[in-house]
C-alpha cells in the first residue's frame, strides 16, 4: 500500500469553502409522532431551516404528446423523452439528477441484432418500408411473429414487450402478492432461483410508518449511512448516528461523534457490526471544512462506537491520511482515497496496513468489500493513469490476483467482489455521466478476464460514481449474472414510461432471456439479492404508491411484497426522495427511504415539509 504522487487532486478540498454547517441544536430530530394508520396526517414541522424539497424526486413524468405502443415489431415507435440519471460522485453523494426531456431508453430505429439491422416490414396500409404493395393479413402476422422471436432470442439484448395495452405485464398487487406476466428465464433456470428469506405478508398494502424531520443545516452536509437490524432502523444524523424503533420511530439510542460522518459502508457483519469514517471535529463558521480522517466501528445492536483510529503518512511530520470511502470484508475495515488506502481490524482497530512511499507512484484509490476484498489501484501519471483490480488477502493486504484495466480507464468501480465484477467508462465513451461503458467479469482467483459486457448508456440505467470505488447503484450481481434495469421508454398505457430488468451471464458476457417488466407507468430497478431472488423497487406513477417486489431468479416471475398508499400526502413524501439520492432499504415487511445529502433550503422552499427519512410497513 503506497503513497501516491502529487497530481492535481479531486476537489474535496476545493469544495470545502462551501461547506460551513453550524453545530445543530440538541434534539435535532425533534419529537416524533406516530402517524395515523394509512396516512401521514398533518406533517410534523421539522426544525427551522430544514432541507427543502428542491431535489428531483420520483414523481410522475409529463404525459407524452402521443402514445405509441412499445414492443410491436411491425410498428415504429418514437423515442420519447425520459429521465436522465447522472452518476453519483460517490456512495450516497449523487450529482444533480437529470431533468425530463433527456433521451431515454426506447425502441431503436435500426436495432442491431445478431444478424444485422432489423428491417421494418411494410405497414398494412402500404406506406411502410419502400412503399411496396399491401401485404395480406396472414403474411403480416407471420412476419411480426418471426421478428418478435428473433428479437427475444437474439442474444437477450434486443427484446420485444408483449405490446397491446401492456396490462399483461403489469404486476397484480393482490393481497397474496402474486403477479403474472413477467418473462421468465429459459428452461432449467429454476434451479438458480429461490432461497430468499423475504416472505409475502398477509396483506401487501402498506401503511405509512414514521417520518424523521430534516435536521437544521446551514450548508451542504452529507448524511449517508442507514442500516436495519432486528430491533432498530439506524440513520446518520448531524454529528451522530441514531437508532430508532423499527415501527414507532422513537429514538432508542444515539452515538455522538466529534464530527460529521463523511463515509459509510452498506456491509454489515452477522452480529451487526459495521464501519464509518468521520471528521475529527465539528464544523463551525471559522472552520467550514474538516478533513475525513477518522475511522470507527459501530455496534448497530448496542448503539456503541467500538473504536476510533486514524493513520499518518510514512514520512515524519506527515498529516493524517484523508479518506473518501470505506468498506468492510470479514474482519477487515478498509478505507481509501487520493492519499492512499489503509485497513484496520474490525474487532480492535489495529492497523493492518497504511499508505507507504512508492517509487512508482502507485496507491490504492479504494476498495470493494463484502464476500471478498478488492482494491482499485492507480499507477502512472495523472494524465496517463493505469488502473489495476487486485484481489487482496484481507489480513495482510497482499495481492492474490490482479487484472490490468484497458487503456483509457481513469477510474473503476467494483460492483461485486465474489464473483468479481467491475464497471468502467473506457475512454469516457459512455457520454451520459453514468460512469459505465462496459462491465468486466473477472476470475478473482486468477485475475483472468472472463467476459467484457458492453453497456449501452442509452439502453441501461445503472450508475456508478465518478471517483469512488464502491458506489454503483441500481444493479445487483447474483446467480452468476449481472442484473440491470433498462432506461425508461413508452409503455402501452395512455401516458408514462416503463422499463425492464434484464440480465447478462458473467461467464459468457451474453444477455440471457431473463426479463421482468415494470408494468405500465412504473419503472423499476434492483435493490439487492435475497438468496437467488432479486428485490426491486418500482417507482410509482403520479397517482399510485411505489412497490417492493421479489423476482424469482429462475423463472423471473414477480411477487409483490409491498404496495404503498396512493394517498397524495403519503405519495408526495415517498416521491420526494430521488432515485439517485436516496438510500432505500427493505426487510421483513418494512421499507425505509432516507436522504444522503442535505443542504440549506432556498427561500422558496422554507415552507415545504421535508424528511430525513420515512418508513412504510405491512406489519
């Protein structure tokens, strides 16, 4: 683990002058009130100066000027305006999401399947194609059916919806939670699904749980970090981490910190230990910025800070190493950034390694955790970097295998460590701010590339941070596959976008026949794996509540686990959280949405009600 050279650094310090929050008042979260069942009632007034609802939420898209059914091979849909989802610059720190009107996922004019461009057959009225004569009804049916089969089978990338009014593919939110109409995997895939712990509740229709009002801040303040245990919902606050009762929302414990949390990992041990990074002191008007130098382990069950550590550089007189992100693998806490990487023993905080002086200027930018520990290591000059992906011994930090990323990769994001999947924007070709042009499936034991999976930015909606290593959103890995959401496109309904979740085989890199349809006016993306099943969130249209669904990894059939209220007050609260900003957790019939960044509200939003977190429950 080595000391980096001194190239121009990312602008964490340059942004520091714009981050001068004052110390919050005591009792910042306010006294919580349990809302009446099924609705928010009168929203609780947050502390003065709370974060306004100026961000872009999930709300309903503007109805398109005309409706073109999606999925008929013999029709030529128009490309509708959709929602852009710019990449977040880091875990829990997304960039400003795009506005409606950016190009979205739609049926291309000339889709390139395995056999070359798809040629649109002549229309029944004799005006399609090159103006040939009118085809018989029987011929039209045969052509449409043949093209549909080619689209579905051809590599799993180009696919057709069932078309019509789209009702066949819409989830049927009955009390049993069963749904119909999703396109399943091929025969034999049933063996890879199932094994999940999430059960369908007796009634999938949820009610609003509790709401945490937004703490008072005077400038941009990160609040990333949220976790669920058997007894508590845990959320980062202002200079503290707080545990709340799962159902009532009352505070049950608090961990005061010397400064603000600046990085948090989603990984948690079986006994509910996790790790955070935080600033050494509270921000003041005189000290508007504090470096992210402190690392700590917390017990999410007991509500205790187990230890706090920091490290300095290898040279005498070096300052504390600054970190940009943190992760956890087994008993190793690993933190990385432009100053290099360091690791600590989760049980006692003992330093396992720290940045060292390197003649070649190499350093660990950051790490991916979970089942394994993988470093994204940067060498070379600032203008000509070379990135390698190194699977590490989590105790010693010694490389077990290494894969050199292609020329043109300045940053890499680790999607999964076992199996090892990496995302990168090769040569800045993605063009949409997603940070992804390709995925790389790598054998973590040998460092050999198994498959490179191109990810058309106009087609797929996953996002990875521009600099942080473990920051990808809206995608999951499981069953030997990579699951991605497609971009939104016109559905079969009167208005509103829809999309799908599809998959790629990590051994071959080819698309599979897996496809789950969001249904008319819903869009969806995966949250996490549950055994061999995929837990996904369905973003609601303007007049409905969101849904949590489970997708069987073998059959790809969807099962509704939760359907949130359509009541306007409840719906407005749910959709005030942006898909690119929010942390979304689901477990055991409870859903939690929370902010990851707060800012001082504008004058126009002072009267708006905003929340740090809201919950829904089927209990």
